[in-house]
C-alpha cells in the first residue's frame, strides 16, 4: 500500500495506472516497498518499464537524502541501466559505512527490478 496525501493505494490492485510507461524507470522512495518483490516485478511487466528502484528497508531521512542524491546523480549523468546504478549506490553506501538505517535492514538498502 502506498500512502498518498489523501488516500492509500494498494499497488497490487492498481498496476494498470502504470501502463504506457514503456522504457521508463520508476523510483519509489517509500520505505520498504522494495520488499514487495512479486508486485514490483509485475509492475515492470505491466508498465513495460526499464526498471523500478525502491527501498527494501525503513530508512531515516538523512540516509534517504544521501541515497536519493546518489541515485539521481547516476540516473542523470550516466546512461547506465538501473540495475548497475543500484549496485553502485549500494556499494558506495557500504563504503561510507552508513549505519543510520533500520536495525531490520539486511544486505542492500536499494532494490532494482527489471
């Protein structure tokens, strides 16, 4: 479920909202939405997307700001596919020894579905 300003949307029931986005990349910056592996893969299929990038974990705003800036930098300044960008950003975060994420976090903070 994605919580918008005035309503909640159950993503799995509303994948048709993303039809016609062939070749686009969607960035979901709602915490933990990247854990919905099946829904994310179906979203890629239904939308014809090049990829979906999403958080696997709950993260603090300071960590999200750093992560978002790195993703945007790579998306805007390179022609790399989403999976490579996510791999590079996750590696950079590990190298920085960022630890202000949820204690439940395992592995990489970002997920890429393509």
